C-alpha cells in the first residue's frame, strides 16, 4: 500500500499540485509554529513533522521517490531518515539491485564507495528586519570533525590501514543465491575496503571526533519561512578520510508587531479614527525599509478595505525588485466622548435622517477639529 503519511500531515490529496502543497504547509506552519505555542511539545512535534513532509514533497525527485517507495526510499543513506538531505536516491537503489548485471559492485566508476559524512540541519530564527536586509550570522554546532592526531585515517600515527582480506579491498562481498548474485557490504571492513590493525587512541579508529565549531553563514535578503541555505562540506566528517556532509540552515521568521507576510507581500492592519475614515486624510506606516510610507485615505473608507503600497514589501530572494505592502484599514469607534462631542454627533445623526442644513459643510470641520485626524 502506498505511503501517504506526508500528504495526510499536510492535509492534501496525493494528486495535489505544488501550489496547493505550499499553501497548506504555510497555513499549518502558522498554526503550529513554536512561537505561537510556547512550551507546547505537541505543537513543536507537529511543526517538525509537517516541515519534514513539506521538505520532501516540494522536491520533485524526492516526491517521486516517496510516491513509489514511501519512506523506505530515504533509508540507508537516502535523503530522509532524520537527515533531510543525505545522498543516494534512485541511483543507489538501482545500483544495489542491478550492480552485478551492470558490472558494478564497487560503487560508481568502479571505485569503492566512500562513507560520506552525514548532512546536518540547523534551525535559525531571524527577525523580519533581518529577512528584509539580510545579515551575516554564525552558528555553533557539535559535529564530527577529522581527527587531528591521525589526520582522519583512523590509524595510529606511524601506522596505516591495510587492504581488507575478506573483500580484497572492494568493500563488498558477493554470494550466489540460485540464479542471482547478491552483493552486500563487507562484514569485516564495513565497506571501507581497509582494516586498521592499530587504531588511533584519540578517535579509536573512526578517523573523526566530536567537536564544537562555529560556522559563518550569510543570510541573503528576501529569505522566507522554511528557506534552506546549504553550506557545502560543513556537515559531519566522513569516516576515515571520506568526504564530509553538508550543513543545511532552515530559516524561521519571528513574529512581527505590525506585519504579516505572504510571499513577498507584507500585510499590516492600521487603525484610523472614524473622522479620518469619513473625511479622508493620510496615515504614516513605518516600513521594513526604514522609510515612513504615507498612505492616502480616501473619504468614506470602510473597515476591511485594503490599500496597496507598491514596492514597499519584501525583496525578491536572489532576484530583483520588491513585493508590495498591503494596509488593511480598521476604523476605530471612540468609547469616551465629551458632552460637546456627543452634541455634535447628535447633530450629525439628525442630518442622516433629515434634510441637510446649509450649515452642514461646517459641521465636518468641527468634527475634524474635535476628534483629530
């Protein structure tokens, strides 16, 4: 039976298009984000689960693998299994199955497969301002790094590894099963093709040790919730000199006091007095670009009306131009009125039900003077 867990987590059908999947992820992420549910372990777990599901389904190759094989496509070195971006995929699956018939058995290019280091994930929270302007940041992580005494070989200084006698240095062994030849990882060297007779005392033959290191990362302008930044070679070191994995920085946006974001568009709810709503005027909205944007309010505007300020939104990631700022008007009704204000409002109510008097033009001027813009 096909695995549909990721689709169920994102509350979409298996036939959903990329736009639908992205929209559903954004909606669920806003609901489950840890910032909106502080201290709630259930919400945090749900947020991580939907992030993992979206990371898979937004990638066409990963989605195709998931639709065909389920989570099994990402195990044993695949792109899942707790690491979002491991190596492997279809090529490894087919190579393992058909390696004998294609002349394989030693990895790509006839070479022994190396034990590449694991990819790592780091979640970074930034402000809307940082997302707008970009920033230079640093992350400190505990990661497996090459052992210095043995230079990552795993062998005691002054000694070296020798070819594995079981697999003759290939890293794999073959066994006949009926009409088929099955190829497996060598049980002696575990695929390394070499054995170490005198392991390094510092790393015990692993060729790597856990160490804390600080890495610089440049956050480009325009990043959004879920943006992924790849730092090549900054993941875990491979065993015994094998290539390192990569580090992936996942961006999360902290809540903003004024703005909400959808794509490159910024949304803000702005309260205005009912006199400004009736007579018109201007309001000032401080943008993330550090510019005070003047928004013209037309006379007679109603609550819920949206006014667009072009090119005042977020910058386009790795591109040119800016999104828009959309201001949603919210007309405020005063709750404490002076006797003079009540008198003027009673006069105004009379004009709503009866014929307007010649003095009505001066009435709005008085209202504006008393209540202000």
